[in-house]
């Protein structure tokens, strides 16, 4: 496989990752064959298209860093996220579709641009540049992300132990104390995998999801099936914090345990695994979708972006 060769292709890689992830028939999630009451597969398609121009702006910010026109702290990850969510809200009426995915992919756009601008693309260099960008975020980035969360209005947000997004005093404290987005996410890392990725070197994306996807995308011809198998493996390894916030951590662990049992049966590659998966999907869709593994889907979309940047093509 040939990795991404042109800077103009980076945002296309990120968009394709969102589209492929949304299309896979993942248990408990909106997908090409199963909708939620107010959110359909088409809402995700519209969201992917709507986000692309803002992700492309992120690519341009990465180029500007490489050309020493701006510093890394001026990339404006928060604004990229806010602009993505603003465009997504304008282009579809299915509610919050991609907040977690956008938060993970937004720093990836400039990081990929810096990586490619300065030489041949590599996953290790992408990860180094991603770390550089997320650690260089500012208080303004934090404020912009708070705005993005308000626009997206995600369910199951819960209450943060400090600097809660729903507390009006939080924004003033961020400004007064010059608290960066990275620092805000450090506060929330224990109960939100998306936040944890920013402060833990995108561990789940690169060390759990990416290896799984690389293996299955090579072995399984149908990308949707390969993505589904990786989704099960990631869910089995990492309890979904979206489920935990809407219910309990114990319930999230139970869901992960069931996913692990399906993986041990062979997952999508065996008849017993597929039968267990059908039952699992039905169970997750009960209780008003409280058991929707949405965070796992976000991480898969981010890891898919890495695979596609590296050269994977369906």
C-alpha cells in the first residue's frame, strides 16, 4: 500500500474513515441497516460531508506550522472542532452524530499535514505530531470545544468533577487561569475515553484499534465486516465510557465482557459468533439505546483514518 502522498488528500482520508465507520453494521449503533428513532444513517453521511471543509482548514493550519508562519499553539484545534460541529448542525437534523469523532480527528488533520510536509508519511511520525499539537492547545481551544459541545448537545454528558461544561463559571475560570484544552481533558480522562486519548498519547486509537483494523482489513475482503470485527475487539478491551456515563461503569464492563465472549467465538468469522452478535445487537438496542457503544465507534473512526492515511483503500 502507498501512504497518502498529497496534502490535499488528507481531509478526504478523514472523511472516508467517517463514512466507512458509519456504514459498518456495528451492534447498538446507527448503521446502514439500523436507525435510531431520531437519528438515521443518512444523518451520518451528511455529517461526514459537512465536516470535511473544516478538517481541510486544519490541514492548512498544519501546513502553516510547517512553513513557520504560525506556531503549534496557534493551530486552533478547538476552532476546528467548533467549526466542524457548527457545519454538521447546519447540514442535518439528526442531533449529535460525530462530536467524539470530530474531537479525535481534528488534531489529526494538522498533524498529518505536518507529517507529510516534512517527509514521507509514517504512523509513528503522525503520532509524534499529534502529541505535539494536543499538548500545545490553549485556553481558547478549551472555550471553543465548550461551544462545540453546547452546539452538539450530546446525550449522556454527565457532570464533570471540575470545570463542568454546563457550569457558566467554568469558562471564566478557564480564561482567568489560562487553562488549556489538554488540561481540561486531563480532568475528565478517567470517565471519558475521548478526553483520555488527548492526554495519553491516543493509546486506544494507536495501540488497540489501529493494530486490530490493520490485521482485519488485510484479511477480510469486505471492509464493513473487518471494521465490525475490530469494533468488537476494541469494545471487549476498553469499556465504553458513553455507556458508563449513561448507565454505570459496571454495566459498561458487562457489555465489554459480552463483546469479548463473541470475539472468543470467532466474531463475524464464525456462525456461532455471528449468532451471538445478533443477540448482542438486540440487547444493546433495548432501554432507549442507553447501551449504545458510541465512544468505541468514535475511536474506530479515528483509527480508520490512520489506516487510510497509511494507504488502505476499500
